[in-house]
């Protein structure tokens, strides 16, 4: 007799206990595994620092698990990107305060320059790897040149694939603003990345 399966009538186990809800945690875990790499690239472009980007993504994932795991799965995507966006803003503020203190006290520290990107597939030849790295650097530089709201809208709508409503929730603005920011970002990127078309 299998005590791990419901008896089919009222959802209780054969021994009378309720089934353990395992699927929501696994579903959240798979969501986080699926979004992790893209979130890291998003944070790395915004922060220009690998370790800060890792911290931001890990903090956002932890907060999603701790505070929003009980929310329905369709809400996780806008919630996650909203939390990550807030974390990126916090790190930028912390940096600004630090730079003021460092300037006031004096220091020879240097900020890390630019993102370090590793291609998803380690098997392509050197030419393909170089081309991928160069195109990513060009995209990262073009995205950094955009105003912050345009960059966020583009990354969430185009790179992450969120719909307008979810993007508006993640950014804390109206759907009309999302459309405007995305359109302006795409126009600017088309001009900047003409050579990569």
C-alpha cells in the first residue's frame, strides 16, 4: 500500500494525513534557475561590476523566496524583476555614498571596468566566441548609454519578454510609459548598433 499518494476522494493520504505540497517550491526553484543567467546579465550591465551583479541577483532571489513564494506563479516574473530593480538601485546609492566618502578621505581604489561575460556555450570555435563577446560588449555599451528608464523597459520587454502590464508593474510606472520608453530605447539602439545588423 502506497502512503505517499492521495486516495483520490478528498485529497488525504491513505493514512489520513494531508499531502505535502512540494510542487510550488519546485516550481519556484525552476523559475529562479531559468531566470538566473538573464538576471545576472541585466544586473551586470546596470552595475558594471560582476560581484555587485551577483549580490543583486542573489538578494533578489532570496527576497522572492522569503516574501513571495506563496504568490501565484504568474506573479513571480514581475515581482522578481521589481525586486532586482530595487536592489540595483540600492547598490548604486551605496556606491554613491561610498564614492563621496572615498573622495573626502582619499583612496587609490579603482572601480572594476565593464562586465566580464562568458558565452553560454563553451564549444564554439575562437572566432565565434570572439564575435559573441564583441557583439555582447557592443550591446552592453549601447544599453548603458540609454537613460535608465529606457534601458530597464527595453531589457524587461525585449530581452526578458515580459508583457507591457508586467513590465509596468516591475518598473512602477504606467503601461503608456513602458511603451514610450521601449520605443525610444529601440530607436536609439538601432542607430547605435547599425554595424551589428
